[in-house]
C-alpha cells in the first residue's frame, strides 16, 4: 500500500495506540483524535518513539465538527475506535452509551461526509451477536445483542450500511472478540484503571496481593461451568485493521469477524496466568453478571478467505505480553 494519511479516533487508547503504531511503521501519516477521557497522551508519545516518526495529536471530541474539520484535512480514511466499551457499565448507564457511541458516530459520519472522506474501518464487536447456538459464530448469524453496548455496535454497522448504499462509501466493520496482551516492546499496553476484562484483572490481582478477582458465573452450560471466549492478541487485532484497509478500494460495506476460532474458559485463562507468572491466582466464585453470555467464539474463515488474515499468537503468548506490561508498568502510563 502506498503511503497515505489516516485518522485514528480514540488513538490514545489501548487498541487505537497499537493501530497508530502499525500505521506509522508502515510509512503512513497518522492523525490521532482523542478527548483523553480514557486515552493517554503518553501512549501517543511512546508510539512516536517506537515508530521513530511523529504523528499529529488533536485533543477533541469527535462530536466537535470544527475540530474534526481540521483533523480530517487531507485524510484518506478513518479508523474509528472512539467509543465507550464496557458491557456491565452499559447495563448500568445505557443512555451514556447511546450518547457516546451512536451520537458520537453520527457526528463523525457527518463530518466525514462534509470533508469528502468516505472510507472507514469501524471497531465493532462480537457483542452484536448476543447468545448464539453452540459452535463457531459466522458473520451471517442473527444479530441479537444482550447489552446496550452491543446494540450501539449494531446501530453503528447499520449506519455504515446506509452510508455505503446512499453515499457511495467504502466501509469495513470488524467484529472482534476479546483483545488481550501488549506490544512486544512492553511500552504500550492497557493501564490498570482502564482494564475491566479478565486477563488484566487477573494479572493485577497476582501483582498486588492480597487482592483477588471474582469469577462471574460458575453455572453456565459449559464443561467447567464458566464462560467460553475467543481471545486474540492485541497486536494480531491491530494488524487486522491494517489488513482491512485493503478492502476499502471499492464502495460497499463489508463485515468480518476477527478472532482465533479457539475457545478458552475462564478457568483455563486462570491456569494460563498461573503458568506464565509462576504464581497462584487468587479468586472467588461470584454470581453471573447481567449481559454476559455463556459462549462467544468466532468463525474467522471469511476474513481469512477474503483478505488472508489469520491470528498467530497463542493464549500463553497473550498472557506473557500482558504480564510483562503489568510488571513493568504497575501504574500504567503514570
């Protein structure tokens, strides 16, 4: 791909920073827009250090049309990560998720249309599927979100479908499963205050005794009674976004799962954390959480066949990179 200019919304966040780095290393120009409500300016600075090249960082809300007009100047395509992303939180504050994820994206699309930028890779989620029958989940599965967060991702995809149909846009929605891990350098990762998913919670507990974690739900219809999930290394997921840019050459809206197709239970993840750290994981069993589903595992075949993408890292690889980050950055970017 020839060098281009890309806008990364939420580029100071966990995944956005990894994608910004991959784009810079590939020789592209990068503009990061982030309001820093959850993102970290230090992440952007480390991205620049690792890439050996600067990026343009703009502090702005994506709903600010004037700031977005500046950010979009000369941009070839947008990679959109700026959104609220926690299922349990969305159950407690659905209106906040509708405002941030649907309202924010509506404003972003309007700014893009006004600027003549009509190519986008969208950060969607496996949460759009909700509870599905046993087996790998293909992109053709019915959409039945069980949380406000999942619903906002469905709406985002639908909006892109209409922009492709009525405005001739080129869009890719990536429905990814559970990102885990940190950059191979150990310099970019998920800060403790932002980490609500299983692996970082476990590693924080291991690193900070006598802390412990709660295993939410032990009576699911799975082999060991805990949820089954498809975990993917954040660097594999970042690479998937760069690969997806190759699908923006023609108008239309394309949807791909991004996962490994391998299921791991919560208890299997705890054992992987013990293998990697050499320490016992302190945990207690707890009731199910609202919005959680028993099984969510991707069928990744479509993405592999269409664009040649395949995740390469194992669960232990994911945990090992996350443990290095946690050990070397006990206070995150502070």
